[in-house]
């Protein structure tokens, strides 16, 4: 259901999408890797900086191969939440547990710098302002990835979004979230009262305005992946 949510908002015409679990899959065959035009790295319950999990460094290798290729190509990468943290930490930046023990999880204002992602995309000039989205995380990026530009930030998190070499866009917040997925998380966390309270607060804070703003952003992300 979760990967389908991304596909619903981001899939273009005549595109074929394949789902992989980066923490379980074997290394990509080279021919398959070359055929993939765009990679979407979603959220996860794992820590992006936990290199004791043998598949985490494997993920780093993939991100570096896409963003800093030996031979130029047109592959793009979009990272969200864990995807943002893993790309940051795996590409010479730094991610860790947030200093505050309480996870920061609810509606928040995201601020965008006046920076060109590429010659067609400057989110500060395209997106309605102010911009609000749902955030649901306990880890964060505190040092930018190599050659990354800081494109968004908030009062609580310094690195909310990165643009890297016109190849990668990553965000800490959740442009894919809607009430449907939040209710799904609520239903699946019945045995976790603390999580239930957090998710219920997110549901209560999720407005029609946030949904519309996410639609604006997702339209630009779709164009970026297809460019």
C-alpha cells in the first residue's frame, strides 16, 4: 500500500514501476540497474546510519552510483524521510537520532530557499507559501551530503530538503502522506499506545490545505523524476 501511494502521485505515462526492499534485496544486476530511470527511496522503520545492518552500506553504494556516476547518465533519485536520511548519511553527510528524545511528528511549516534545483525547477518560486506538511521521524540529517544544496528547512530541523547535482531531491517531511495512510498506520499500531497518540495527532493536524500543498509539490517531483 505504501509504495502504491508514491506510484499513484508520481507515475507518468508509459512508465513501468518495480518495487524493491533495499534492506532485503540482492545487489542489482548491472543491466537492470542501467534500465532504471528514476529511483524513489521511501520511509522505513530502520535507522539510516545503522551500518551494523549489512544492507545499509549496500544502499549507500546504490545512492552514490546514481548521484555520482562514473559515466554520465540521466538517472534521478527522490528520497523521503528514511530515504532523505540514508542518502544524506551514505553520501558523505551526517544523520543521527534527534537530540530531543521525543519524536517530532506533526504538521509543520517548511521553508524553501531560493535555489534552482535545475534550470526548470525552483521550489521557492513554484510552491504556494507558506508550505505545510506532515513530519513523522525521530532521526534527522544535520550535515549536507557531498555537493548538496540546502533547499528547505524548518524551525526544528535545519536540513529538511537537499538537491544534489541535478540528480537527487530528498525531503525529511512526507509529501506522500494523506489521511488514508495515516489511518492505516493508526490501525496497524494498536499495540503501540505511544505511536497511536502520535499518529492520531498527525491525523488531527492534517488539513485539506496540507493535502493541496502536497499535490503541488508532487506534481513537481513527478516532472523531476521524468526529466
